[in-house]
C-alpha cells in the first residue's frame, strides 16, 4: 500500500494542474465532445457555454453561504476550544489520521460546508500537537469525509425532492427523506464508510523517509485585535450582546416554528439559516461575528470565480444533449438489477463536468427518471444513485477541495494522490450498496 501511495502521489504531483487550469481543460474537452457526439457546431457549443455561464448565480450564492457559515461556526470559540481539547488527546500519527477522518465524516454527513471547514481546522490543530504526521495525508483525510455528504442531512438531491414543487414532482412526487437519507441502502453505505475509511486512510501513511511535515508558518494564527471601545453609538452597538440576543431569538423562533409546523424538513435555505444563526449566537457580539465572516469569505473565492465556468460547462452539456448521450451509454447496458449501479457510475462521470449536486440533478434527472420508468425502478433510489455519484468523484475533482486547501495552505496536487485511493475504496462500498440492497 505504501508503494501504491507513493506512486499515486508522484503521478498527481506531476500531472494534476491548478483547479482553474483543470476547469479550462474540461471546458475545451466538453466543447470537443459536444461537436463530436452531438449535432452541435463549435459556434453552437460556444453559445451554449456563454448562455450557461451565469446560469447558476442563485445556487452559487447558496453554496457560498453554506461554506462561509460553516467556516464561521467552526471558528466560534466554543467549537475551537472543543477541537483543541479533542486534539490534545491524540498522541500518535496513526491516531491523528483515524480521528480526523472520523470527525470529518460525521461533520460532512451533518452539513458538507461545516464538515469541509471543521475537518481542515481540526487537522491543523492536530498538526500543532502531533509530530511526525504527514500533513498532506492529514488534510486529505479531512477532505475524504466529504464523500458522504450527499447521503447526509444536507444532501441537495434528497432535500430537493423532499421539497414541495420541486422540478420533477410530476414524475416522482414528493419523496420524504425516509426513502432517501434514512433508507436501508443509504444507511448501509454511510455506516460502512464511517467505520472503515478512517482505518483505510491509516494504511496510506507513507514511510518515515517520505513523510512531509507541515511548514510551521502555516500553523501561525493571527490574533484577533479590535479597536478600543469608545463611548459612541457605533462602538457600543458593535459590542452589544443585546443585538446578538435579539437576532438569535428571532432566528431560533423562526426555526422552531418551521419544524413544528412542517416537521423535520431540511432544505438548503433552512440549513443555511441554522448555521448563520448559530454562528451569530456563538460569536457573542456583532463585531466578532463580522470579523469571522470576513475571514470566512476568503475561502469562497474559488467558488465565486470558478463556479461560472462549471455553469458554462453545464450549459454545453445540457443544451447540446451531451449529458443525455453520456447517461444514455450507461442506461443502454443496464437492466432492472444493474440500473442503480450504472446510474451511480454515470453520475460519477458527469460530475467531472458538472461538479454541483443540484446542477447535476437537473441535467441527469430527466434521462434517468425516464429510464427508471421504463425499467419499473424506484425513483428515490435512482435519485440517490445520482447523488452518490456526484459525491464519489469529488474525491478527485479538485474544485470542492479548494476551501480545505485554502485553510491548510496546500495545493490540490499535494493531496490528490491519497484521494485517488479513497475514490477506489469508497467506490467499492457504494457499488455494493446499490447492487445488493
């Protein structure tokens, strides 16, 4: 395993470009595939790209808030003290890899934005206290927990189809989370990954001579400093716990009313509301919350400026019919027993070009739901196969690693060698879940 790890790390170090270069190459590849496999001309594909470029602004904003709110919450004094205390119990590199993977898995299952951030912050805290731990693997382990996000409480596909008036309600109706997130096959996949991935990551630990320890400069945190309080209205309100208490009470009252009247219904907006309100409360004063928010926004720059390019790719994939062609390849070799498995693989392939759970669902759902109807397959399980395909190949799609890498101070190529092996390992588990459950 150590030899394989060394090989994959060397391969990624040599060939994996910066995430922006990666999306530029994908853009060219999709344009070429569209011209080759559809009746679109180069000009048609260019127009599709331009028309789609700004097509996901609302969704982009939701993703930015998910990530920023998760960052703010994870950096609140309560969470930071808890992570520091937990890190103090970790004494060996092996334990460090196992624990950070487990924490990331649980956190990402709860909320992907929170999990990405808290995993990276926890990994940095461990690196401060544990010597001789490979920093690349530590951050890769923190990122590897992201593989379960679409089977968790913030999964965009299961939350979308559980929401009234979703785009495909006329085909599949409203699908409760008991048939998706809390289904037998989904719980099997999540539980097996949670119980085994920490120990698999432990096996990826390199030899002593290959260990790359963290640059101490990356672990230095700037201490928060605020201007001295003045007896002015602006200064008093910036430090006011009363304002925090009012907003916190307002938000908690709304959330309480929501859950009492609609049951335990979660969608992206509700998840974002929960994390924003908790972040406001746990930071105490508006001044501290705004400082944390300002710091959090720095980690979202990759999403803000690269997401439009992926939206452009999605525009080409959808308008040209290329996504339908790709999905159709897998549908054509499927039967009632293998349909969910091949839907999962198809989604994994499409995710390289449309790394957005909600965006990918809008692209693939029409094709896969029609096929499910023809094969008399379960709509909810079909949706979750697409969801897991989206989450699975995120392990080698550097786009979503950007926030964790920004926190850790690493490059995508530093961790992707480990993530390739995580992709293979988790792919086996997910495949078993869809083939036999």
